C-alpha cells in the first residue's frame, strides 16, 4: 500500500491507496514544517497509523506535500520522522506548492497560487517550479490568505470601521469584545489561529458591500504582490485553498479587473494527486 499526505497549516489529508484502489481517507490537524516540532509531527502521523490500523512494514511508498517544506532543512525534518515510522518505505517530501502544481497543472505551464490559511505562489513550467515570490509569512506577508483577510477585518473592527450590525454579530459568534480581541492578538500564543478563523464568519456576510470590499482588497493585494516577480499575462493562473475556493466569485472578479485569466480553482489537492 502507498500513502499520500497533503498537509497545510490548518489540516492534513492522508490517503492510503494502491493503484486505483483507495483504502482510507483521513483528515487531521495541519503540519507546517517551519513551526511544527519533530515531536508534534510524529504524534500526528502516529495518530494516522493508529486510527487507520496501518501496518507500517507493508507501506511501499509515501508522498508528502507540506507547508514549510520548500526549505530543504524543514523537508528533511519531516522526512526523518517518516523514515523512523515507516522504515521500509520509499519516502518523497515536497512542498505544498509542488503539490498544488502537480494537482492543478499536471504537465501544463502556469502560475500557481495557494490561498488558504497562508498564501504562496510560483511559476511552474510543467515539470519544475522555476520562479517563486518570496514568502514573508503571516506577520509580514501572506496577502490574500485567510490570516491576512482576518487581520484586515479585525483591524477595522478595532478601529470602529465595521458596521454595527456586523460587529455585533462578530462579537456574538466569537464571544468577544474589543478588550478580549486585543488579548487574543497580543497576550495569547499563536494569534494567527484567531485571525485564520475569521473568514468563515465573513462568508455569512458576503451580501454586505463592506465585507465584499475587504475581500476584494485582500485579493488585489495578492496580485499587486506578484507584479514585480512575474509576467502576469503570459500564462493562466491556477489556485487551490479554502479562501480561493469559497471566495472564488470575488477572486475571478478581481482577476478580471487586472486582465488575469484564472483557469482552475480547487479547495484541496489530495484527490488530484493520487494517480
């Protein structure tokens, strides 16, 4: 049996398969090789093994596509954990960007964007990533991502720039007020988790022009960030990730205003990476 693992910052999808036969599909929490320790990664993979009753000595191949794995050192950290848990398997660890390229483009050339909890982009020549915009992470970059979108909304909320009806609904759904929000941002670990939870709320207010404008600006900021690195109009764009998928109508509108063609948008890559 073979195992495919696609892991973003928020969730991981693990699939056991052989040929065209799928034995299990299991979803669990995300892994980001930049931030996740070896111990944390090991616990998650051990959970996958236990829940799905995997006989580790019978696993022939593992393909792992993960956030944070574009840097060789981080990819090796993940590979070391997998090698210890699956001593007989042939293991390949690649970045989530390569996962997006393989799932979305196959052998086609194009620009590939990930707009999920975080954001990333590259140009794929049908075989290799040949150009990539530097990623500055959630603190300084990740334009167009869920965290970035959450930050834009929360900052306007704290500045009293959100309509009262929407602000009250936000406070009720998250059981917060302004002092609590400040505490979540500045006095609790991993504030990015709080920001990343906001887009689900924004979905419920897509009919409000103010919310649509925030989302439009987030996507425009993403495209603006790409201009200095790519010839934007030479090839189509392909997107994956929850933000691209659930807000794709707005994404297409913003792309059209910038004369950018989007060929395909998917929520996640795992199923498209199987065969």
